[in-house]
C-alpha cells in the first residue's frame, strides 16, 4: 500500500460552466495552477482594487484547457472573454471554489 503525500499537486483540473445567452452554458475543463495559502492570500490581495486585465488574471490562474478547438493561449483566452461576458467571473469563481474547497462537502 502506498503512503499518501502531504504535498499538493502543482495543478488541478476543474469544469467551468460559462453562461451564454443562446442556450446552455459553455462547459470547459480548465487546468488550474495550485497556490498554497500564503500565495493564494497574496493573489487575492493583488486582485482588490487592481487594474489587472481579465485575460492577465486568467493566464495567472490557468495553464490549459481540454477539448477546446482553439489551443490554450493568451489570444484564445482574450477571445473567450470577449465573446462571453461572464467568462472571467465564472472561471475565477470556479478556481477559488475548487482551490479552497469552500462550501464543498469533505
């Protein structure tokens, strides 16, 4: 039997549901970057009152996606955010919820 490791994986995958007006949400599986508690606190502080552009934040938290026609890149993320008004919020909210597991049963 293998022993569990206390080290967190450097990335994790989560499904994001992005609202869109023409029907059901656009569902994309993202690969997200893991952050420890201190690094996450710094990240959250960097967002408050920040002039950071949405696509820059997305590139800071995500490192890939699955089963999307366009390859993951800064340009593709900009296009996603431009075409779907709630995409940045849905992606960020999912990232935070999955990373912190707040409100999720254990």
